[in-house]
């Protein structure tokens, strides 16, 4: 192919809206964390969106999504893949089964096709090609596509797989079809039929490789490579998969052009060097007692603190950070701990800058020291000797949990994170259940039962709309950012 001889086509359709564009780097980072820890590789990725309205979709597509299908929120992969693909980028989207990958490519595909020149009389489609590993999957994608095409006469779609009636497929293809969903084997068969008069790749400008891991497991790599070679090199190509084995990775590097890779990483959000645990108290009054006993078990703290000076560098240094929800609680807990013989350094926004700095310096300098602080104050804090994080007041978002626990186990170090929950802190129970995942099995069974019950109460409440979690399901992440901005102003 000589690109200069090829008919030009458009693939950039996305305009980042004002509120999406003006997010700071930190806000984008935090939002991605909220979106089940979206990890991006590649240059110039557009910011994630949190509302369908930020995508500039046609009225009919918007109607379909928000009215007919009643999809309230974008899933994390959709939040990031939709703006990326609509910008014309090649994208690798990795996200678990059931996370809404189909729409992530289907909406941009439809947008793309609608912007291309119609098929001329006698010209052969398709414009968009979707490859899937099995007949069932191809059929499923086809049905989803048909739903979105609706009554639009500009668009047409056909599903071509082995094992289904070839004559019928040929009859439809003769009319000139814009979107073709196929298994790789059948697509190659069709290309060779009638010397390419029925189907050819001349007009193909958008390719989807869906369920790529399964396509590879089933040995379709040579066919896909052959197909890709027959399509113009400046095509847009996106690849979706639930897993991303190395074999697939090297293939993707070969066939995609400057791809953005977008990975949703929900189960692996918390640093795996952190040993997570929790205590569910029976009442709020019991909470302080639990804190005391945890601190006392952190043996070095109580008595040795006073005699500790920085010159005894032989001794190990195991620092603790305690997170509380507000300045008031911070002051209160500090008083109580001091009364119980602990030396405490505390920082919160209510303290003078100089005092904050000097407390932080002391915390760093003195071995086995304890820092008490509000969550906001701890952002970016990097003290490698922190071996224990105690979350005294329940965190409200995944991002907060990842941030606070992330104050320990810096670099290659190991660390512990303990959350102390009151019985009504069910949102936190839900977050913990998700974040701890398999680590839950190592916890005392009675405690786990309590936590799961609280978590379930929250989950049920989310299903019937009673509760909401700031996880990125539903623009909540962005709402948070908005309110933070307002606070600053
Ligand atoms: P995947 O390809 O990642 O396995 P699908 O694209 O098949 O997932 O989507 C799984 C299900 O979720 C489908 O029934 C789909 O209609 C539905 N779905 C997709 N996006 C959303 C959304 N934003 N909100 C609610 N449901 C959705
Ligand atoms: Mg799928």
C-alpha cells in the first residue's frame, strides 16, 4: 500500500469538554484510581469521562443508552476507552468479562462509519470489521450492534461465521454491508470468494479484535495476521481482551500503531506487599480501646519512645500512621493517646504550617514514632519506615483506601494496614471486602462474617439506589472533584 494513493478518511471525532479538559494531573490520577484503578500506557491519552453526555454522541445513541437500555453510569473501561477510541487512537482494552467492553468499541465504530463516504454502486464493504473467536460470540456482538443501529438506514450489519448458512450470508453481502462481524476463518473464506467481488478490505478503516485472548488460544493468530496485512496500514484498530498474556502483547505491538493500552485492575488495587486486616467494633466507644491495644502490640512504641534518639541506628525503625476523618477527631484522639503515655505527632489543616512541618520532621527523625493525621494531609507523604497504617475513621472511597494504605510498604518494604470499623460503617466494609479479596480468608471468621454482612447491606442498598459509592460508577468520582474544587475556591 502507498498511503498517499489511498482515499483519505476521518477518524478523529472527539472533543474533550471543558470540565473534562480542565482536570489537573492529580485529579485525573485520582479519578483513574476511583475507576477501579485504570492503568494507562502510551502517550497523550485523553482524560477519562464520567458521563455519557461528555462524549458528544448522537441523539439517537444517547436515547438508546440512557432511555432504552437505561445505562446510568459508564463502566471504568468505557470511561477511558470511549474518549481514546473516538480520538482515533489504536487502543488495547483489558478488562474482565462483563465489564462492558462491547459498547466501548461499538459506539466509536458507529460514529466512525457514519462519517465515511457511502458505498458507491458496485463497491464492496465492509467499512468496519469485528473479529471474534466463536460463532456464539460473533452472534452476540451482532445482536448488540443491531440494537444500536436501530432504524438507521445508513448502517447495515451482517454476521458471518462458519457453521451458519453461507448462501444467506452471501445474499446479504451482495447488498453492500458496512459492518461485518465474523470469525477469522470465515472472513478469509469470504475474501477469496468470487475474487473479492463479494467482500474485500479496500474500504475497511476500523477493525476490532474482540476476545483477543480466546482468539489466540484457539490458534487464530496466523489468520488475524493475514487479515490485518490485507487492510490499509492507516486503519484504526482496537483490541479487547479479558487477559493479556505475553503472546498477545507481542502481537499487539506488531499490528497496532502507537496504541494506548488501558487496563482495568479492580482486584489488584492495593499494593500486594501490604498485609491488610480490620477490626469491627461493637460500638463507637470500643473503638479507642481497639486503637490502644493495636498500638501497644506495636511493641517498640510506648516506653522506648522517650529514650529513643536518632543516633541509635542499629535498632529497627517501625513507624505508625493513624488516619482520622477530621481535625476535631485528630485533636481528641491525640489528647487521649498522650494521656495513655504515647508520644504523638499530629498534622491537620487546622495547624500552622510551621508546626506541621516540624511535627513531620520529628516523625521522620524519631524511631518508632506515631503520626496522627487527616487523610488529605497525607497525600504524597513518603516515609519509607512506616510499617503500620491504622485507619481509625472509615474511608469513603476506594481511592482513599488505596492512598492511605499506600503510606506503608513503600518501595520493596512490607507493611500492615488495619482498619477499625464501627457497625454502621458499611460503605467501608464494602470497600474492604473488595480490596482485601483473598486476604479475607486469613482473618478471624467471626470478624469476616460481620464484615460481609455489613458489606452486603451496602451492596443491596446500592442496587436499590439507597446508597452510592464514589467508585467511578456514575460520575461520583468527578462529583467529588467538583466539591473539592469548590472548597478550594
Ligand atoms: P464484556 O464484553 O466486557 O464481557 P459486555 O460488553 O458483553 O461485557 O457487557 C456485559 C453486560 O453489561 C451487557 O449485558 C451489557 O449490555 C451491559 N452493560 C454494558 N455497559 C453497561 C453500563 N454502562 N451500564 C450497565 N450495563 C452495561
Ligand atoms: Mg465481550
